[in-house]
């Protein structure tokens, strides 16, 4: 089995990377290298000049255009906001050009949740408007074209259209491995090449500054250009390089020598390095062992440049190890800088120039939203440009703030991927957990309107929901008291940011602290601590309105033996690690995100043997596939036992008793090479769960409860009964236990309406 030494080193480091203090420091929002002279220097791509070295990653347009595919105001204003923020080059999200060939990209009625540039001239006006609007703010924009999704597309086309999904060869579908993907004919692939050429010509005619091919992550272009997926024996595209090279030649034929072409590629799928010899024997992966090595990919990139490619962005991985191409908060900052350096050094050492006779810029990707780290990567010549995706969703003005030396004002991404990825997976469109305006710029102005009637408002609770509510109200002109008995800003994210892998969340906690401090200094916001804001106290203050954001109450699980066992809540243990004592063995009750992150902390930072008990079928269900995949994979490598379909029965002095379903139909809890389907998507081919329970004893020195919580709405209901103010509102976890995404979105919506 082929492996790359560098990829093996990186893969092995992604579990305990935080033991490197320098790596942890890279993930802080500091400005030690200010002014950022390299970041804000121009660069030539072919004959085009971009004003700075910052590229917006292809994030954004799924379900944001009209169903005909024409970019509409929602999509336009989303990209305009990033252009206003100062980024040099914007890339759109996926725009397929294989409708009628790849059935997974087209919905019933020949509609699409993707924008289209191939449908007819009726869509071109939207692209022209997009190009002109972005140019107004001094940014360039490339359209990202994809030949299709192939095996990583929605297999529901088999049910809704009675058409199989397609791929380069007979490959299992990523979402439903039981569904085979049929090989595309050479004729169909040739048609896709013609479509790419036409789309590129239309893009140039529409004023877009370049085209950007999606050739990584296991999408259709990679499926045809990687021997892991392309196992064709006959025809011209049995040569795995030819499809990509022919595509570039066709784009050059339909445009000109000066029109920039960018190519997104992974230097390695990293599947062999991720799962090893044993892991690659599983049915879903065993066909993919023969992927491109780094050496093969670099050779392919050289040939792509000869055909006409002007620049690349490079990373690792594919859908089957999704935490690599979509690195979550638990992955290290700058995780692929070494990969971009490999490509940059290869071009330099081999004196490879583009068809315009200039150097081929290499764009670094992967958690580079920390200005000092981004600048250092450029100064150390590890890349030529830096790509920012989620950081620009969290704060479109990241570039402006970095340029002005106001790094502490940047709203940091927390790496949750709940808004930017999970939303569209579940049927929505990309959003952002910490920025409520993301993808709503067409509805929400940058500055919320001033309040017509000034009110005295109490906000109880200083978690994300309370802080966003209080700050927004104050900046609109209300007089606001933010009341937090503990005196600390952050609510539940204070405990949540304790594990070292949660450094992104800790950056957000620090940001919220500064946000409150700055708003108190500039507006009528008062931070009140040490007060128990009960109904009588609130009524005595004569507030016009009160907003309750007091969070949730922990689930207790009072089962037999509760009073004699050594039990602690996960959040309490994170805040008071001394409660761990001399424990060597722990059992975590609850396999959601809190339970697994706590287990990770116990194992990797406290050297405690851990077992996780979860009564549901899946560990970390409803969590982004990349986030859950990274944690589960490295929990397994560390020897943490995950017990799904297992119910807590009772507590013991030295552990717990559980009822465990030992049926062979119980899903393997360590599967990370395909996702958990949303509940509204039925897999008729999935095996049915059978029940075969037996009682087991799990020894443990400490029992950690991470069983979720319930809305803590008692204060709100009491105040409503006592009529503590004329206007009462209940938001965040005290209304419905959720995530930062729901809390912040509700907070901003409410605060702009009072």
C-alpha cells in the first residue's frame, strides 16, 4: 500500500498537535507581526494584478441563487460584503456544468440548489451584476466550475429520477455506500469538457476575472484524475491525467492566453495514511487504495501548467476523511502550510512558469484565519497567497481590520461548521454561527437602525445570546443592563473552551469580553455582576423590557446508586479539573459533542482511560461530519472505547452498570468514512437495527455526566407571572437548548426589533 512519509507525519500529528506550545500560539488572534507587509502586497496572476495576498475560499452559494440558477440579490450582497471587507480575490462556491450528465446535481423539475452558468443566457445577467459589484470595491472574482459531484453527490436521484449517480468507474456512493455509481462514458466526459469551455467563455464575457476548477476532495474532476477512483482499462480517459489536461486546453481555446485559470487540488487523498492497511480493507474504502502520491500529483500539476493553469490552491484529503479538506476547530492552525510549501518549492526548483512566463502562485489553505500566522507563512515563503473561507464568513472585514492593526476587533471563527456546512447539508444555505448577517446581508444592514423609542432594557445572562442582544440593543441607542451573577462573560462556552482543541472557541470568548468592554465605554451598556435578578428585583428596577438568556439546566440522571457514586457534570469538571482527583479510569455518560470533547480532554490532556456511553445509534449525531470525524478517529487511535446503543442502568461505587445492545446490527461507532444521513433522508438499503441487550459493568473511578440539558426557563416564567416588565423575551438555551448558531441568530433578530 502506497503512502507518503510527509502525509503520514501530518496524519499522526493531528491527534495531539496541541502538545506543541508553538502550534497553540499560532492559533491566537495576536498582531505581533503588524504591519502585515507581505499580506498586503500585490501579486500577479497571469497578467492580472490582485491588490493583496488574501483569497476568499469557495464558500457560499448553495441554495443562495434562484432555482433556475441565476445569482440573485441574496448571493450578490453576500459576495459584495466580502469585497467591501478588503479581500483581494473572491472565488465563488461550486457551479456545476454537467446538468443532464451527472444526475446528482439536478433537482426535480430541472431545478438546482446550485447557481448555474450553463443553463441559458437568462442566468448571465446575474453573473454580470456580481462581477461589476465586486469590482466596485477593488476585488477580483473567479467562478468555481465543477464537472460534477459524482460519487459524493446526492444518491436520492436513484429514488426521485430512477437514475444512478455517476463516477469515473464503478464506485460506491459516499452517502449511501450500498448505491453504486455508474462509470461515465468517454462521450459524456467529452461533453463535460465542451461545457467547461462554454462556461469559461461565458464567464469571461460576463466580466468575471477568471475560472477556478474544483479538482480536489473527491469531486468528479478528481474522480477522473485520480487512479484511486479512475480504474478504467479502456478509452482515452483511462489515462488519469488526460481529462484534466484536456479541460484546461479547452478553456484556453475558448478564452485566451491571458484569462486566469486556477485549479484546486489535494496533493494526496491521504486515505492510506489515515486508515492504514486494516482500515482500507473495509468495503467502502478498499477500492481506493491506489490514490495519487504527492510525487504523482506534482507531476500532474506540472503538466496542467503546461496546458495553461496559472495558479493552484493545495491541501489534503477527501470526503472519506472529511476533517482534512474541511478542518474543524479541533484541527491545528495552519494545518497544511507544509503542503503548500511542497508545491511552491517544486515549481521553484524545477523553474516551472505559467504560459504567461510568470511564476505559478500557490495558495495555502487550512485554518489560516490568524493574522500573524498568515503573515508568517508568506514571509517564510511557504505560499504566495492565503485562502480564508470561514474567517470571512465570521467577519467579512477581517482584511480591513488586519490592515489597520485592529486584530482584536476581528470576530473569530469558532470552527463549529454548523452554519457554514451543516446548514446546507440539512437543506438550508451557508450561514455563520457567530455572524448573524452572513447570507442575510440583503435583509440586514451593516448598522442596525437606531431605536425610534429609547428603552431601558435588562438582559439577564452573559453568554453569546445575552452579549449579542445587549451589545446590539446598546448600539441602537437603548440603555441596557447586562446582568451576570458570576461576573464572567461567555456562559457555557467558558467551560467549552477549556480543552486545548477548543482554542478557537476561547478566541471567541476573549472577543466577547472585549466587545462588552468596548460597548460599555462607548454606549449606554452597563455590565452588572453579583446580582440575583429575580422577578422582584427586576420589577423594582422598572425596566421597559427584559431579555432572558440564562442558559440551560443540566440533566441529572438520578438512577439507582446516584447518591453513593463519584459523579460530576462534564461542564463542572472542565471548570474544576481538581475534581478529577487521582482518577485513572472514567466513564462519560453521553456521546454528544460535549461528552466526546470531554473524553478527548480526559484522554489526551489528563491521561485518563475513558469509555463513552451513548444510548442512541450514533456518536455525535447532528454534528458536522468533519468535526465528529476528527474527534472519533483520534479517540479510536487513543484507545477510547465508544459504546453506542448502550443505556445507563445504575451507578456503582466503582463504576456503572449498563444495558448494551450487542446485536451485530448496531452501527460501528468508529465509522468516519461516510456520514450520518439527516433524519428526513431515508436509506431503504440500510440494515435494520435489532435489539439484543445484555447487562455489563464498566469500572470507573469517576462518572462524568454529559447528557445534555433542558431550557432553564423558570425565571422567565416567574417574571411573566409577576409582570416584571411590559416586554419579556426568552432566547438562547433558556428557550431551546441549541448551539451558538441558534443563540446568536435569535439574539440579533430580537435586538434589532425592540
